[in-house]
C-alpha cells in the first residue's frame, strides 16, 4: 500500500466516523485506479459497502462522505460522485510527484515493504535427484522458486531457500551400480549395466575420471566399493547441479540431505510419533498410515513387506524436521505428477500435531519447447531431455528466466524459442530491457542541468500516468509476494515500459530552453529506470544499460 492510498483511506475512515460514527480500519476501505482516466486518479466503492450497515441509498452515503472529507490531509484536488455511489478522486500533482523523491532516495530498496511481518517461511524448490542434468521442468521451478523468494525477502518475510537432496534410495543405488559398471568397462573388465540404471554419457564420463584417478582400486564388485561409487556419483552430479543453478542465478541457503535424515534416526522418530498417536497399523506384512482419517482417499503404506520404506516415509521425517526448525509456513514447489501426493503430506503434518495449512504446495506444470508451432528436441548430450544449460546457451539466461515466470506456474507452457531469440518488441524480455537501455541512453546524453527540487511542472497527462504507475510498484511487490505470483511483476514490467514509451513520445525531455522542466522530467526518468531495474531484479533478469 503506497502513501497516497494510505492517506486516502485514512481520510475516508475519518469521514465515515464524522458523518456516521462508523469505525473502520485501513483494510475495510478499497482504493482502485480507474481504467478510464476521466474518472480521476483513484476511486472507492465505500459508499456501496456501507449501505448494508447504514441501510441508506449509496449516493446519499457518498454525498455525506464527500461533505465530511478532509481534502487537505489526503492532498485531494477534487472529488466527484459517479454512478451508484463511487467516489472518484483527483489528487494534487505535487502529491503524486512525491513518488519521484521517494524512488530517488530509496534507490535499490524502492518497492521493499514489511507486509510479510517477518513470518518465517521455508521455500523448497528444484530438489532434483543428483543423478543427472537439470531439465526444463527443473528450470521452470528454479526460476519460479527463486523469484518468489526474492519477492518475499523484499516484502519482509524471513525466508529460507532450501534444496532437498534425494541422496538415498533406489535411484542412488542404481547410480552407483551404473558408475561401477562403466568404471569396470573403462578398465577392460567384464561389466553389466543395470537395466534401470543411468546410461547417459555423463555417467560414463564420471566413471572414466574415477578410473583414471584410482586405477584398479575400486574395480572389485563389493558393497564397500558400491558405497564409494554412490558417494562419488552424488558428489559429481550435485556439483554439476550447483554449477548450472549458479549459471541460472539460483542459490540456496540450505542443502538438506535425505541420507542424513535417515542416518540421524529422524525417520524412526517420525514413525514413533505416528505410532504413539495410534495412526499406524500392520496389515498383510506391511505398515500402514491411517491417512483416511485426514481426508485421503485410502490409507498409505509406510513400510513394505520386504522391510523397505516407501518414499513417503523420509518425506514425513523431512517435513517434521522443517517444522521442528520453527518455520511458520512451508512452501513446496512440486511437479505436476505430485498432485495426488499433496493430501498425504498434509495428512502427515496434521498427524504430527501441526496445522496442515502450514504446508502450501505450488504445482509446476509441464513445459514444451516449440518453434514455428512445432515441438523441438534440441538436446546435444542426452538426446531426449533439454537441460537448463543448453536452453540458456541457446537463448540467454534473461530470456529463460523471464519466459518461465511470465505465466502462472500451474498452467502448461509452450516455450517459444523463435520468440525468445527475437530482438524486437514482440519479445517481452527484449521490450523490457530495451526500455531500460533507452532510459540509460537518454540520461547519458542529458546536459548537466541543475537538480530538480520540486516537480510542479509535471502536469502532462502522460507524466501523471507514469508517476501513478511507479507509485503502484510497492503494492505489486507486496501482492506478488503474498500470492507467490511473480508473473504479476512481469505484467507490471510490460505496462511500466509502455507508460515510459508513451511519456517519452509525448513529452520532450531534454529542452535547453526550459531547463527547469527538463530537470524535472529527467528526475522522472531516473525514477522510472530505478523502478524498472528493481522489478527486473525480482525475477532474476538483468537491467541492461546498452543494447
């Protein structure tokens, strides 16, 4: 909520109390920017809201609110009643222009707010198995997760960014066996590749490196040597994942290990808690969890007849561990194939004595690469799955980041390669970066005018529209953080760029014959550049100064 809106809301609260002795708070009053500029700068439907309480005609309520309104406290130039009882406000230009001073003063911090109220939030995303490259689905989750954590940090949440390393279980055993087989192959020894192992060239290359370094040392097929290959496989694959994420501008505060959770006995602790609550039972040689008591469609197996745990068990222990660390909210970003898994996770959290709403899950839908309407297969290494690095090398990190957060994450997305390469206004990331670069160019060419101390000359319709939209940025950041919706920032970026181009085409910025107006317009441009740069940062995109 920006200061203009706060002032307007407070003026309306005071007017309602004065006219009707009604007590309101800020959140009771809705302020909007009318789509039709002739309706003023801001509008409220408060009169209609009060009809139920006051049992009076909304236009009569609006008329009394207007009469009780303190124009000066909210810098109101005029106010009119429209339609069934809307109040439309025209704000004094000097008040609107205060946003320029605010932006120039706050700089990189403009848009930051305290709406998160220091809520302690754990956001877990990507969490790909350390058995291969990160592909398009991981890329979308990485871009989305990183963007929402940037937004949350900017909005006053206490955020921990976490990657859960699935370094235990069958997939790791198969990785170790695959490496062991390739190691023996390189040494010229008999080998058998596991049928459900990892046959890609990356595993082969790791095995060759190990064979060159260790020679025959780990050639014998023993359990101890298999452990070595599992550990080395995880080490190599995780290092590659970290390099690719770093390239993609995605970083984590915590890397949690499934194996460590198992080794620390946290799985058994979680199962003991469920057993003590009477929520598990034995049947047909397996251990079951009574998830139906928490809304699941059927009970779930925890321990199979062969004594091994299902993958739900370490996940229960992991989420218990996160809650034990004192987080107010857990956010998981999961692939579309996990949709049915959510009730089980929520059931486990409730069963462990926590509010199930402490876990919120964002589902990441599938991505296709398309070009000229046709699906594209472009992997050079795997032949069947495009990696983050390949895509970034093809079209650039900025385009990949922007494209992956410009649409809601729970919708299927076609990544248009031709559009991402395009250097024209049809490409949304190019359009945004070009606007920033154009502003930088204008500022570089500008004469050294005396710095503006006020902005009273900024009265043109396009100047006012641009100032109003810059003033909305903090609201957008707060809302996008609360709803975990970085695509709202993309929408804002596109509209801000439009407002800038519209202003620049209508208003002469550099006019040596009117230095005072030029100085004020240059200050408006500086505020626009800072806002655009800050918005791009929140989705992990560079604000380019030259194109």
